[in-house]
C-alpha cells in the first residue's frame, strides 16, 4: 500500500533499486574524475576543455547528472521522512517536511539544468 | 545469525513452549515503544549510518560549489586560471578536503550497503565489524585525500 505520496517512485522497492543503480553510476563517475585529476597533476585548460568537449564525456556526465538527481532526491526524501516528524518537531511537521522536500526538489532541478548548461554551453 | 544472538532471543533457560508464546505476545503487545533517537544509546552501526546521511547532506549542499567550479573552469582560459588560483588558497583547500572526505566516506559506506545487499555482513557481529571497517577504510582514504590536496 502506498502510504506516502511524496517519494520518488511511489514504491519503496523501486526507490531502493534506483538508489543503488544511481549510486554505482555516481561511484564510477567520481572515481574516473578523481583518477583523471590524480594522474594529470599538470592539467591545463586545453586538456580539460578537450575532455569535456568529447561526446562520451558529455554522455557520461549527463548520465551522472541524472543519477545524481535521482540519488539526491531519494536520499533527502528518506532523511526528511525520518527526522522531520511530529515526534521530532511538533504538529507542523507535515508542512515543514513538504516545504523541505519542495526546496530539495527545486534545488536539484536547478542543479540539473545548470549542469546541462555547463556541459553544452562552453 | 550466530548462536550468540539466538540465545538472547530464546534463552536456553526458557522452560517450555508456553514460555516461547509469552515472548511472542510481549513482542506483539501495545507496549510503548521508544524510537526517539535523542534518548537512545547508539551502537557503532548507528553512528556509521548517521555519518552516511550527514555526508550525503553535505554533498547535496556541495553540488552547487562543484558545479560553480566546473562552470568557471570550462568557461575560458581565464576561468580555468581563476579556479586554479582559488585551489591554491588554504581555505579553499580545506573546503575541497571536507567535500572529498564526505564523498569518500559516503562511497565507502555505500559500497558496504551494496555488499550487505548480497547478504554478507548482515548479522549483529557482521554489522559491527562492517561499521568498523568502513570507519578505518574511509579514515585512511580521507588522510590520503588530504595529502593529495596539500
């Protein structure tokens, strides 16, 4: 039974799966970027620009951005439903939680659009 | 689950079948349940779990900073130089190290989650051991990240 209408897929199981699939994408992306920066200590603008100009890196980055949006939403949603409760903060908890989730959702949407602009805007 | 844990749930001193059913009754009863995190003494597994959440929130806030750095560094040669100059300042290094620390901890704790999803380390002892491993491995990585940043 769906008892909370604000989660990502209206199913805990799908949220659980989405969280793990997006986590693996983000882990691979982060490890790649970190590895790239570690093995290229003398990185210059041309090389950096070239990396993010390539189609595969843009696809990889957009994939990471989508994964980030899903992952951050599920995570922030989970935290808000665990801590912003009537027991913890009183009778306005539902309103506060909804507001918090709305801010997280809008922020993540803005991050996503900004990320797309960065990837295709330079 | 090891025999140690079974003994806690169903002590061998339990006299009879009626004893077992009374345990079940107690579990199902409407006794007040304390789930207030502020008044519960937390085990190590709770600390690693909360750190996973705290690091996640820090990263969520850090996205803005990282996107700004990416945006500026890609915008132009001057932008790239600006980001490089910022990365030279001790305060920015500290922020980068903090974000890297959050990321590394979140990654290590996340990998533990994936391992536990396969059914490993789900017992009480396994959970405690896993938490300790997460703390040690992430601490080592965080120190290494600090060395790299400075």
